[in-house]
């Protein structure tokens, strides 16, 4: 199971369309996708912990910051998934459901496994932006692969994922 997860993660990072089909057809595909999201959240949180530790944040504030970071990470995952489904359904009449979308979205969080790198001085924010764009590309590749199961164009997939990503970026910048 561990090697399969690694194969899917490396395939998603490389934008290999085969891995999206595999996670959609796997019995435990949703669970594996959520494990990838969990590991990505831990990586990002560890990166933020390093920054908090270096800045000598008090223990109570440190714990509060870590818990809030974890909650916001989960909320961004849910928000992005729900927004993709809603934009697809309302904007284009696409017959998407939440489970396959969350499977593909969870796999698209594979680049976020490098989230610990946000702790690098002067490079943390650019790395965060690059990882976010990389996740957008992996999600678009995965959603585009769903075309085998539904009738929609690559442009519709790009608009759904891109608009969801844009809404997420605006939300993250204002909260």
C-alpha cells in the first residue's frame, strides 16, 4: 500500500494521467487521497512550526497557531473541492459528484508535500505560490481525465479548477 501511495504521489507530481484513473477506480482511493492531504497538511504545518519556533512564539500561541493552521488547511481543501463541483454543476451543467472530485483533489495535493519548504527565509512565499500553482495544474490534469467518465471539454475543466483555485487564493489572502 505504501509503495502504491508513493507511485500515485510521484505520478501526480509528474502530471501522469494514469494515476488519476487508478485513484478513481481504487477501492480505497478516497482514503488514500485523504492521507495525501493529511501528509501535505503536516508538511506545511511543520514548515510553519519552524518559523514560529525561530520567532520564539509563546507556547500557548504556538499551539493555537498550529491548530488554526491545521483547521484552515482542511477548510481550504473542502472549499476548493466544493467550489469545483458547484462551478462545474451550475456553470456548465457537468454531472460531477463530490467523491470523485475529492479523490482527484486529494491526489492533486501531492506537490503540497513539499510544504515544509515554506520555512526557507526569503523563499517561503514564492515556494508556497509555486506549490499552489503546481497543485492547480495537477487538479486540472486530473479533472480533465474525468472526461473519460463525463462529456466536457478541457477548457471547462480548466475553468472549473481555475475559478475554484482563484476563489481559494482570494479567500486565503483575506483571512
